C-alpha cells in the first residue's frame, strides 16, 4: 500500500531559482507566467516554464503556475490561451483567483484556488471543491481549529503557507494600494502601503505612536508547527517568496526539507517526489531576509506579530557595543564577525542603519558607517558573507538512490543497477576470469571503482558483491562496466511521469452566499456568469472596475493596533482611531471587537495643515 504523502512547495522567480528549489528538496515549485500573476515583477515565458517542468519531472516533482490576478474582458481570452500553452509545455497545475476562467473553457489541467480567493470557511472551500478545484490554498489567518473544521467538511487538497512575508489584510481583501494610486494587489501591482510609516492618533489628536511601520507584520515561520498542521489536514506546505533571490530559496527550502522529513518519519508519511537533496551548506532561516518571525494566528492568540520599527531585515542579534572610537567598537565575541559581513543597528532616532565590516582584531570591529551608534547600542548581522558564499558555491544536488549488484557468470561479470524510480539496467564484462592473488585488495578495488559515481544522477545506497570467489579485474574494465550500466539506467528511467488530468464539469452547486460585493473581485462577465449559475443573485462591481470605495473598508485585518499598543478592551465597544502618513492621507480605524478584527477606511477629514515654513 502506498504511503500518504506530504508536499513541500517552494517559490521560483525564474528558471534558475526553480531548479535550485528542486535541487534543495522541493516536491513542487510555483512560478509566475509571463502575464496575469499576482507578482507582476516575477513573470516567466512559457518556454522557461517548460524547461523547469522537464527538470522537475525528472525527480517526479511538479510545477504549478500562478495566474492569480483578476482579469478584465479583454484579458480573459488571452489568459485562456496562456493556460493552454502552459499545459502543452508541461505545467502540472495553474493557480487562479478569477472564476471566469472556469467558464472560458480550459484544457484538463488541475486548478488550484489562490489564497486571494479568500478561502476561510468550510462552506467556501467545499464550494470550490464542488466547482472542480483540485486544491485550495487557505488564508494565512486561519487557526488550527479553523483548519480542522475545513478538513472535516471537505476532501479537496489543502495547501497552507508555512514561511515568508505576510500581507496584513485578510487574503484577497486589500484595496488600499488600489485606492491610493491605482496599483491593485489583485492585478499584481501592489505598492505595499502596509510597509510605510504611520502615526496613530485618537480623534482628539493625541498621538499614540509616531512614525512607525504600524501595518507591517513580521514574517511567518511555522517550522515548529508542521506536525500540528499535518494533524489538522494540511498536505502541501508552502514557502512564500516569488520575488526572493536564489540564496533565500536555497536556504529556506533546504531547511523545511529537513524539518518536514522529520515529521514524515515520525508520522509515517512519504514524499510525492523522488531523489535525495545533498546540500553543501547548513540551512538556517535566520541568515536570509526576514522581518523577525511569528506563528501568526495558528493558536488564535497572536503575540508580538507586528514589526513596527522597520520593514527591513535587521539580522541576527550579536550583542551590545562599547568603547566606540575611531570608526570601530568593541563587541563581546567579535570573532563571530568577518570582513565583508553586514551589520545593522538602530540609531538614536530609532532608524535602522547599517554598515559593512572592514576588519576584526583584538575584540574590536572596524566598520564603514557608525553614525548614530552609541555605547550600549544593540548590533545585528544581516549579511553573513561566509554563509552566503557556502550557499552560492556549494548549493545542492539532487540524486537518486542507487543499488548495485555485482556478480560473475560463466562468460565474465555482470553489474545490475536499480534506482528508486523503479528503473533497472545491467552491463556485462566478458572475458577470461583470473583468480585474485591478493583477494582482500581485489575486493577493495572492485568496491572502490564501482562506487565512483561522480557527477552522475545517483548516490550509492547499497553495493552487493555476489562473486563465487575474489577475482582480479582491471580498473579500466570496472570503470567501463560502471559507466555502461549507469548510462543504460539513465535511459531506462528517463520517461516523464504521466500528468494528472482534471476536466471541469459545470454544475449548479450553490455558492454559500446570494449577494457579493466588491470584495468578490468580479471583473468580467464570465466570472459573473459563473456565480449566477451557482445561485448568486446580486454581484457588485470590483474595485478595479471603478466601484465606489467611499465609506467601504479598504482593509480588514486581524492585526489590531489597539491590542498592539496595550489598549484592547476585551470585546467592549471602542472608539475609532486614526492613521496618518507622510503624504497627508488620513485613515479611520474601526474595531469589530466581537470578531476581533480591525477595518481601515479613508477618512473624509484631512489632518490639520502644517503651518511651519518650508
């Protein structure tokens, strides 16, 4: 009986990064197409995606393509054509948000419902399952209890983010970037206003927090909770980062491969892909870009999830500095730093500053820029040159487990080779057999030469000698035998796996709501037709189609600024607060304490004019 499997899913901004992810142990990779992906800056041609699919399929890994923007009337047929081209190129699934694609007619490519479709309830996820989706990506805000409730009501595959950047707004329900400058997150162009500086005020004007990144969240890290997520019903564990560099993807993929393997071994699960990742570096999620880590809402009681001081990478804490003078400072255990490392610190104004290390000697650290540093300043390392060099130089290789059996027969010798794909091959060395004068040395030579796998696709799992007696065999003959057997094995195992096909069968399974507003993101007539067929009677215009957002929330968040500043009223009714930014935008924050959510609106009142002369 086949084991149940768990999938590690990694991001790829391009072909090279996708191959890195596969080499570091990903069971699947998700990548943006040349158009219509929610990361407009991370597009890839159909040809590149096809090459990635060929490489991934070699290890029975999969490639999912993100086409998860909402589409206007003119774009829908182009997107439909692109899906067809991706299927022909070898893609295993597409990630979509726009339900108009289901009405447009698609090849039998499996569909994955994007987290931007706002997948938060058993009723919504069950509907998507009935509509034909193979998998649903759940909202990041869900608790373990909520995930278990969804699993109990559905059989569709459930995917969940376990690492990376967090949007502060509920998945798929942020309209702030679109409202301020026309750059829509649902169209892949988010300007990230959540990472800006804001001042928080009461209606009276009293300042509660000044010039802080109040809407910026820490990054997600659920590496300690993978077992809990398995028990809750998650089968695909997703790493965020289609805009991240290769170092990030290598490091984080290798880390989660190791951690997920531990969970699988304990719980009796297997992997859906083949091959062992052999990394030449020790993975460490603290070494590459992050804003600090949290487990977000997994337990329902968020603690320290915000990153108000900076949206940048602060780095690993090193300690406090002392004796600052002449462009250098003293640091306990300074030997941890090396020339070329990057350090950061918060200056006297609370602004993150940074510098490169020039030298380390006798407990002192010399650096380029120490402006704003004072004795007692906490210093961090955000660039570990030796670690990055190891990632870039060593990287990782992915190889198949190989079993060799070497025996003799009347006419010579035979080497049988099998691998974890189930492929097998053999090679023969014919000729006169000579008994070895030095049996032990002869056997050592045979083992040594047959074990030399070099840059092949294999690592040796076992080598069994079934000889009637020790023989002397020339090294050249053993090498030829090994090469011939492995070449034949590569050919035998080269057949690409059959891809799963899913044909959408239209039905009228009822949508859980009869009325949809702008948050449903309906931008084309086919999407409207889809919802009407499923019983929706009233459909509002999408924000990107010109819907009036006046008086409507631009964000609904589980981040509560009252709670963050210690003013939570434990479910009691509270007054609004206000956010102001440097561009003199003013936003009203309303608090639904019964649901423990915060809503952000554009406030009609302008902040008072600044009378100070320029």
